[in-house]
């Protein structure tokens, strides 16, 4: 089941960072709830959870919840499944879900 959409040259353009403990990940399309990513980079995330109906190339919406002092902040991003193996699933971020608001003059 070892699949990957990225070649060896494309991988690891940025270094991975351990996921903060106050961060949780939701993905409604893959039935992932309250997962904690193993690591993050500016270009993607990696989970050790492997959903049954995931496949390389599938476009999904990821929702990160960050627990702050007095609130929980939600960050929505679009991602594509770029790596899938028995050990885990890798997501590559494509762009922010929210469109930028025009500047009023």
C-alpha cells in the first residue's frame, strides 16, 4: 500500500516540526476527528492514522483547532493526500480555504 504522488526531489522542501500539544485536526471527508498530527511543515502535515477510504490525490478540507488562552481558533485549509502507507498519511496544503477580503479604500 506504499503510494506517493511526490518524487524524491520534491519531498522535504521544508523541515518538519513536531505538532504543538494544543493543536487538533479534523477532516470531515475522511472521518478524522480530534487527531493530533505527528508533525507539520509549511507545506503539509503527517498523521499516523490511516483512514480506510483515503487515496493519493484526494482533495480534502482540513480544520485545525488551536486552543488558546480564552478561545479555540479554527484554521481551515485545503489539502491533497500526497502520501499513503501502512504507517501513516501525508497531506500537502494547496491554499487557504477563506478567500482574502478586498481592501476598502
